[in-house]
């Protein structure tokens, strides 16, 4: 895993609704690239409202290079909502952010996202699957 970004920023418009955020509100944006050796497999983009970082998600601010999934899937109090799937193309900023790590970007990429909640504080995690995932055994 390579952490690409972890800083305050504005969520994408399609992320504001699930997080109950106004588009002008900032959140913590975390982006990582999951790799197999040097091959990028998944571009992950997480949005954590700042109120959650002052509350039950306070430990995530110092996560560093540790995987977010280790926290999300080991705490039984964290609730996960249903997965949503979408094809992304060059019109979506997550597509553009993901393909900058590819030599030959495809026209579209599959993405899935899910909302996680701890004490009514949400985190939205989106995973963009890169072409090398199709070649995994």
C-alpha cells in the first residue's frame, strides 16, 4: 500500500449526500494505492467528515501508512451499509485520479463504495479497480 494523500479537502458532489455534508464543507480525504509488487491494483478514496475525526474516528488522523481496512473490519461496533457499484469514466474526478497511475488507461473503470458508521459518524470508502485486478489468479 502506498498512501498518496491524507489532508482536508472538499468531497465530490456525489459523496456529500451519503455523508450528509454540504458541498462547501471540508472533510479529511485519504487516498491510497494498493499494489502487487509495483503493479497498481486498486485506487482507494476515503472521505471522513471532520466531526467524526473529533469524535469516534479520532485515531484515524494518525493512521499514516497503516491500512484503513484494518480498523474498519476489526471493530464489531462499526456498521457497514450495502455496497454500491458504478462505472467511472473521464468525467469523474476519481477516474482521473486513478488513471494517473496507469500507463494505458481504459475508457472506464469499475468502482464500489460503502458507507461505514461508528456512533452515527460516517466514513465513505470508494475503491476503484484498476485493470491489473482482472489478471489476478
